[in-house]
C-alpha cells in the first residue's frame, strides 16, 4: 500500500504509539484486500456498531481506553447501535438480575467512553441512524467508515454512499485517522453485481423473507434484482425505503450482503442500469415456491415447538415513524375484528429514540398504548442474547433477530394475527 | 496427506484438529453465547449451522469458506483471542471477508501473546477434502497440510 507522507508519519509513530497501532491496523486490514491506498472519509458522521456494555466484551473497552488514554478522539462525531436495556420492555426478576448485574455491567462505563470519543448526542443510539429524525444520513458518493450490517447495506444501496462492511472497532479507527482503505464497495468495480436475481412472485414478497433468501444464496456478493420494482414502484418514498431497510437487513444478516441494486429503483441502478452487471454473473430465480422453501427450512429451536409465545418483537432493524403508525392502525383493526381490547401476546415495537419522540407527539401514540403494545428504543437482539431468553418462546417478524437468537420468524401478517387473535401460528 | 497453498493474512504455525463448515461462519451467532457465559469449550451456538452447532471451537483448526452476519463479527473474534478462547487457526477456502480480516488483524496488532494463524484462498478443493477430526498443520508460508 502506498501511503501519503502524513499517513506514513503516523504509521512510523511520529504522532504516538497508539495512533501508529491504529494506522497499522487499517493498513493491514486494507492489505488483506489488496488495497493500494487509504482514502479520506467524506461523510459528516460515523456510525458504530458497538453500543453495548457487555461484561464479556471487556477487551473492547480496554482497547478504547488505550485510545482515550493516549489523548486520541474520533475526528468525526458518530451515532451508535441501540442500547441493550430499557425498563419498559417486559422482563421477569431473574432476567432483570441477569441483565443488570451480570451481562451489561459495563454499560455506563462504555457510554462514558463513547461520549469522550465523540458520540453525537445522548440519544444517538439506533441501528437506523439514517432516519431523518436521527440526523446521520450520508449523501450519494460519500465515503464512510460505518459498521452495523443493516446500516451499511442501506447506506450503500438506498443512499448510494460508499462503505465496506467494516467490523466494530475498525469503524472508529477510520474516524480516528480520517482514512479508510480503498477496496471492495468503495470502488466502481466492487459495486458491480455478480448475481442477477429475478423476482417472479405472484404477490409482493415479504421484505425480510426475500432478503433472507437472497442473502443465503449470494453470501457477500452484490445482487442486481429485477422484477421487484413491479411491486415496489420506482420511487424511493417512505414505504419503499422502509421495505428496503428490512429487506437489506435480512440480506446482510442471513448472508453478508453489503450492497444490492434494484432495477429502476436504487440510485446506481437508475443511473447505470444493467451496466452494473458483471460479465458471467450468476442467476437466481425467486418465485413463491422458493420463498416457501426458504421459510420452511428455518430451524425451530424452541424446546416446545407448540408453545404459546410469551413475547413478540417487531422492529429489528428499528421501525420508521410511518411503520409505527401503520402497525398502530393494523393492530387496532385486528383487535376490533377479534373483539379484543388488548394484544394477546406482550408486544414490543422498537424504534430510534428520536423517532419515538416524534411518534409520542402524534395521536397514534395513545392509540397504540391502549392496545397494550409497548414501544422501546432497545436492540431486541441484545435482549435475547442470554440463556434465559433462549428458553422463552419469542416471536418476531425480523429475520435478523431470528438468525441471531431463538426467536421464531413469522411474516408481518402472521405476527399481526398472533398478537391480535391469539394462538401460536403453528 | 495433502497440501494446500493459501495466502497468509496473519502468520504463525500450528497443528490442530479440524472442524469444518461448508456454509458461512456466522461469528456473532457462533461465539457470543459461549464467550458470554463462560463455556470452556466454546461450543458453536449458531443454530442455523447444522455442521457446527454444539461443536467445540476452542483450539480447533476452523475450516470455512468465509464469515457472515453481523459487523460485530470482527470484534467478537478479537475478544475471543484476547480471552484465549479462539480457534487455533482459521483457514478460508475463499478470499477472506472484511469482518474476519478485521478480527484477525485486531488480534494480531492489539493482543499480546496470542497467535491465531489465518490463511485464506485455499480453494474449494481444500474445503471438500478436509473433514472433521483430520489433523491440520499450518506453516508460516501459508502452506496447509491436511492429514
């Protein structure tokens, strides 16, 4: 890798040993991908994936402390993934004990570190930092040092920014020196599609199921998706962006997709069309039967597969304001149909703190509350990642949460049925 | 015995017993629960990976195509190394992915006293040849011997 004089000086230790190690990390990381140079980060803000003060992650906090002790901070302010805890979310005494006294004992300490390093503000905790309310929305063509797989795939695909699927810690190191290695999704070549996915379903495919199927098939490759615009239209309006957010999160968690193109819809596909497709691209056809096959192959890891669900999470990644309103309408209508006043299963809708703040000012908030549904800013995954929750039958419409926990996946309609009519969707 | 030539991501020499996955290795799903709750064997927790689920990973030669999933993957791998609960080595059939590379580099630069050789680009034949329980030796120059 060829470095500028300034970059070489940092690597040589002229600005201290810690910065030299940060630079060495980025150089080695880039060299693994044959990167020939480091390029400046051009976005206003960064986004970090590590938001949780898990005791087990002590090596991360030790590393952060080394950085802080060396007097180094992030050159960019940043947002970060959701907090892991919220007392609004139902939890029994034992769970609360495990969360507060065993698992997340480093939370306050780590949040102090984040503030010192350059956290945007006290509410900058969400995986959907790109929502208007959150204020971290990069522009097309900007170079990022983000992590969080669902945010990276959204920034690349829907916003047209340029970012690799960086890991936690690498994300902040980019901000510290102001550069990222130039490879992969930062380059024109790396953004070309090596898969053509043909959507041939008889109805609008469920976003999180379609994303799962594509993620598992193409892994980390770039898919160019045709036929989906027939269901989504050709405008990136609120509803379509919410669909793509959920779709992308599933591609990134069920596989390792960092960028997708949707014909006639996403910015680069609109601009370049099928010129984005690389020679020799493979083909994957998705029809109703393929989606059914994918869904039926998900393992059921509940001890009792017929158990009645004890909790339902919707909002991984975090819901948009419009999605919160839509769920309110749907839940109200579902309860009216079943003659019930409250949801049959404790249900949590999760969204970014600032989205919830705006939601609370609408007349939807009291209506949702009246149904018994709780809103929260937490990361459901962080809630689920412990043996106590593993034993608990939790349902979700998030394919990401399904992938990383024992939560069982259902489509949005099935979730709505379960929470408003009762039953376990066997 | 068969030899495969790969590319060295982080150097080192080790001999260990193989555990093999032919699907992407989801680092977060595989390791987090074991690290969090002190599983000494670091059994794979990824319920979506039938080849690895429940198998011990600590001290093993982890043979895989690539890693997938959450971008916490690199830091989870870094933590596993810092806690001395890492595989003995990671051997990739494909070119390495960004999350695994991050974990390998972070461990190499920031963790003292831990060596986890990482070799990539060993090819599809490597992954179809190596099986659970075989003995794998990694050389400094990226040669991998499978016995």
